[in-house]
């Protein structure tokens, strides 16, 4: 992921993405998997990193797309919001459609994204490939 981000692509994420990161970190802190100092540091870093992203807000248009995506691909709610946000972004950009890729390790979301014509980058597989090289 660090190599991908270092290439300088424009980054965008559904608003839900930041909520999911903060929730995951908070749960790890509550479970004792992250010491309080590390938790505070990671929460601050997440908010700082968020400033590098264009935010795709959950508007009524994105929500309507999420309903369609959820029904068409039988995705979980959050995954439907993420895919709908990417579809909305792709439709909103003046550039070519293949300029938008989705980063996910979730197999169901990745499959649905590919069916919608997105390139998919799985950071877990990229890390595995880097470790094997």
C-alpha cells in the first residue's frame, strides 16, 4: 500500500471509511490489543491521513446507488456504501472510467467491484507478493 500511495494517485473514500477505521482502532484499544498511547497515536494518524482523501459523502444519490448495489450484488450494507461511493465518484469525474480503482481485501466486495468494471487492489495480496519477492 505504501508503494501504491507513493505513486501519487488521487485518493478518495466514502465518509464511512473513516468511521470504520476509528471504530476498529477503538475496539482494538478496548480489547487490550493496543496500549492507550498507541491507540491515541493511531487515532490521530487516521484523522491526519484522512485529510489526503477526497471524501465521498453519503448523499441521497449515493444512498440510492447503495440500495441498487446491495440488491444487485447481495453485499453487506457497508460494502454497498463503499461500492456505491466508487460508482458515484467514477460517474462524477471528467476523466476516463478506468481511472478509479478500489482497494479492498474483502472478496465479496472485490468481486462486485470487478463486475462493475473496477480494477481492484488487494493490499493483503500485495503485501504477500512483496514478502515473497
